[in-house]
C-alpha cells in the first residue's frame, strides 16, 4: 500500500542534504578492536509492538546512506524484513519511510508492497529533522510522543536499515554481530569515509591517522546538530554510534554559515567576542515544532531559567536547528537543555 505524506503539524526544517552534499569513498575499511569485540544484542521489546516504522530516510548528510545496507536491492531487504515480522512481530503493521528523492528505492518498495498487505510505503521529503522519531510517529501514525518518551509504551518500534540487518543476522541467522558501519565526515578529516568498526573499539583508534595534522578540531558523536560533542576519545564504540563528525575549529566569526556550503562550520566558531541576539527571528521561523527559542535565550540571560519552562519547552525535540541557524551563533540548544534539566519546582 502506498500512502500519501502529510506534514503532521510540523513545519520548517532544513535541507541539509542539498546544502552540505558529502561524497564518500565506496571502499569500506574495516577497523578491529584491540580486545575482544563486543556482541550486539537486539533488545526484543517486552511490550506488544503494534507498529514498526523502518526509517530509510536519513536527513543528515553525515548519516549512513541507504545504499550501504540496501546495496540497491530493496526487494531483498524487504524480504528480510518480512522474515523478521513473521518471526517476531506477526501482529504488527510495518511502515517504510523512504527518502522520496531515492526514486529507484521508492519504486522498488512500491512494487514489493503491491502484494504485501502487512506494510505501507511512505515517501518522505528528506528535510531535517523529518526523520526524527517523534516527527515520524506523528506523520505516519498520528500519535503524539514527547521527547525522550519510550516509544514502546506507545506500541511503536522504530528501526533503521542497519538495525534491521543486524536483527536479521542475530535473531534469524543466529550469528554474532560484533561490528557496525560508522560514517566519518567533516572538515577536520583528510577525507570522508565509511568504516566497518568492531564494537568496543575506542574512538581514538577509529580516528587514528584520519584527522588533518596540526588542525584544532572538535568531535561530535552522531552529528553536530543533535549529537554530542566528546573530548574523551578513549570512549568505546557501541551500537548507538551511527556517525562521527570531526570539525575544524574556527575562532573567527562567520556570518550566516548556513550559506557557506563549501565549509561545514556550524557550531565550531564559539570562540571570539561575546555576541548578542539580534532579534532576527530565524530561530522561531525554523523551529519544526513552532517554538520560539529566542524566548528561552532571553529568559536564560536574564537569570530566569525557570521561566523558559512556561513557553512549551517540553515540546522541544532537541533537533538543534535553532543553534544552527542563529547568525549570532548562540548555543540555543545547550541553553534549552539546561533549562529543561531544572527542577519543576524552581
Ligand atoms: S527549540 Fe528545540 S525543536 Fe525548536 S529548533 Fe530549537 S532544538 Fe529544534
Ligand atoms: S536566531 Fe539567534 S539572533 Fe536571531 S532571534 Fe534567534 S537567538 Fe536571536
């Protein structure tokens, strides 16, 4: 069954894929752990799964591209998915969200779905953050979820392509899965690469000989927008790491970095002079859940963090677009997280 796409009450978003097109070498290098590699165990949900959303719609250029797992054989991938459904989720309905620009994948999935009443295909425009679990759940199932909520409590399981593949290997074929693909990209690297990394390998080893020499850089797990910056590279890789972005540190002010598609500047220029909010409303305009991030910033700088909670702060899906778009490079998402963490009673 082919479904029409709805915006589901979300707006804005940003076309990161077109703004920062990344090229990868097709040769996948393997990186082995120094110790015994860890084994991936898929946590089979304890609660009844009614809906399984398979996300084949990465909206960030530094995320793992579909072709790495699908290998342009969509029907084979969906056949694997059918085996998983029959063995583990016989009563669930499956929804396949696919980047609508990947027309061949969409066409192959549609052809497959013609004879399969257990699945629906959702072509989705790949604007960031439209692959966010909360957005997908609302757009596809019309279910409301809060940031951080356990989707399984709603009967929803969301899988990406690589997890489907690992699930098949471990649960159906009974093989040990001890590695995963990790994408390396960013201005701080010699080149963008896709690696097959044994689980438990340190990030220091993953990045060894790949970072540009004599360049100050910052490392982000799962991207600079909604990921996490790390300084301790002895941290070990696990299944949650999809990509590592290494950005060259810039200490010069860059106005409107989102229009400099030749350089991925984003939040790297935090040094330099103190900046002010220039009341441009860019952050309000781009927020996909209709929040006004500048309000949080003003509450914060007035020393009234608790007041930020009055403005629907809990609806923030922590996509990081407000920080990304802010011409003053204010770390809005960091402020939001700090305000969210406050005790409700304050
Ligand atoms: S306020 Fe939250 S949801 Fe809105 S753009 Fe910022 S991080 Fe994203
Ligand atoms: S984008 Fe930045 S400068 Fe513009 S209104 Fe928002 S916080 Fe202020």
